[in-house]
């Protein structure tokens, strides 16, 4: 596949005001792209757009709840009005829960799936005609949890596994129409996502998370994503820990589970 050039391309980033979202905006913006930041109304969207503008990146800020299909339709219409169309959709918005399966209310699982899976699905369906016309690109920010089990995050892992099924199958449908699909699987990243972690009852939790390996910097993640997008890759697994986890969970699932549980069990000890 020929290398992609993002100069003067319109890039939509959901969860755009967050850590990875802003990292992606800076990276694609530095490659010449025009950026549409999409995030919840309560997020620091305007501040994020001002930061990009101050660095010479053309950007617009669009408040939107991606679980609401009508809001998504209106938001993508606003992108078309501003930029003429949509070349790249980055499904980055997401939420996480940290709680034992047996104690987690069904509505928590539904909320995680609504944002992580169906929010991405809504955005993709609304943008798909543009992406086909422009031979564009879909980037889905998944997780190592989309490739391997993750203790205390069964609903989150389910949503990310579902994203792989959705977007990798979609990729097979649209490849001959020039649309690329890139799945990105970070490990533990230093973002604001964990500050919004849901507990078993759906309320925010204060307990600090455990981690395996060093936390990745969002800008480092974004640079790797841009590099993979330019090269036309279909999957990007980040960090040595992430690559080891993905491999080990396939070839030695019992060993992976023991190591993973040992590293993360303490998160739920005082739940």
C-alpha cells in the first residue's frame, strides 16, 4: 500500500480533549492535517483547540456525546461544513471500569459498551460515505485488553475485543474501496482516563490503579500512531510489555494469566 500523506486532510478525533486525543491532534496537525476535536461538552475542548491554534494547527472544537446518534450526525455535518469532508476518523473516546465481574452492575457494562463500542460504531457509520469517497482511514484506539484478558476490567476488555471484531471485519469490507483500518493497542498510558474510572456501582472510584511496566507518554503513543498510519499498517501494538502480553496470552495463556493477576490483583483488594 502506498504511504499516506495527511497534509490538508480533515481528521476527526473523538475524545479529542484528553491525553491521547490531544497527542494525536498535535501529531497529525504537525503533519499538516486540519483537526476536528470531538468530546463531551464538559471537557476542556475550547482550551484544547486554542492550544493547537497557538502552535499553528487549524482546529475546531465540537462538543458531542458519541452515544447519541443524532448528536453524532450534527457533529459530522459541522466538520463537513468547516473542512469540506472527512478524510480520517480516529475513534479514541473511551471509558473504563475497575471492578470484579460478580460485583459489577449490568448498567456499568452497558455504559462501557455504549461508549467504547457503539460510540465508535455510530461515528464510523456517519463518516463512512466520506471515507469511501476520499479513500480515507479509520483508526480505532483499542488496548492490550482487546487482545488479552485484563484483571478487574471484564467489561472494558469485552468492549475492546468487540472493537477488534467490528473494525477488522469492516476493514475487510472496505479495503477494495481504498479505505484503511488501523487498530492501535496501547498498554498503560498516562492519560486522564483513569481519573474517570467507574466502580462496580457506576460511581467514580478513587483507588489508584496498578500498572505493568512504565506508563507511556500520550505524545509518544501519538507519534507511533502517525508513523503506522503513514505506512498503511493494520495493527499497532505498543510497548514491550504490550507486545509480550499479546504474544504470551496466545502461546501460554495460563502463564500470562498468573503474571497478569499477580500484577493487578491489589487493585480490587479494598473494593
